[in-house]
């Protein structure tokens, strides 16, 4: 049931926000969203010393709440 509910939400939305720190499932959901032509915004600070090249799929990486709100307007 949880999978169907999450997938329904992803299919319904036009935007995905990945909140960091996030686990594997959240990253998979973000990737699914990108694959479905959704906008992707990442909010939070990536783990220091750990670079994820795939974050390049994001429309924007926001480190502050105000920054995220501004890009979502």
C-alpha cells in the first residue's frame, strides 16, 4: 500500500523536492520523478566530502528554506 500511495503522489505531482539528508528510497523517488519529466529541487546540505554527480539532474540545490521557497514560486 505504501508503494502505491507514494507512486500515486509522484505521478500526480509536477515537482519533486528531495530533503537532505535522505535515504536510498528518497533518492530513487527523485530519480523516478526526473525520469517522468518532473522538476527536481534538492533542499539541504549534501554530506561533506561526498559528491553526487547525479545531483546535476536537479533544477536547483537550495541550502536555505528561503532559497527553496523562492525557487518554488
